C-alpha cells in the first residue's frame, strides 16, 4: 500500500494560476510571477532586464525572459506598458489573490 502525502507547495496558488491560463508552470515562470506579484502593492512595473538580473543562471538570457513575457502577455496574464515594462494583468492579480486566500489556513480552502 502506498503512503499518501499531502504536500502543499508554497507556490500552489501560482501553479493554479498557470492552470487557469492553460500554461505549464516552469521554475522560471513561477519566479517571474512571484516577482511581479510582489510589485503589485507598490504599483510598480518591471523591465525584462530587472527580472533577468536576479535570475542569473546558465541558459537564462534576456531574450528568454522577453520571449516568456510575450507568451504570458499573449494569454492575458501579463500587461506590457508603453515604457516596455511589465506587470500582472488585473485579472491575474484578482485570480492570484483569490487563490492565495483559498490556501490560507482557517479559510474554506484549507
């Protein structure tokens, strides 16, 4: 008999967000969405360069970040602004906040 584990990821709400948009959740995408979600409260936007800097790793170039942003923009998860900076779309923010609230202890989602 196999043991069943109830492992809940700290990023479960972000994984669910990707499922809502029909995308797979790669580590790079998760990190980028985390960074964008952190900027929501201060209404900031981030450039591709600002996102790629802390993610310095082999195989992750500025071009890969821009291509990923383009894909996220195509599905409506990310908004690109006139200054070429990015932010989460209002719909993605609402969805993430709802998913995050559902996962908090003491709510119906626990």
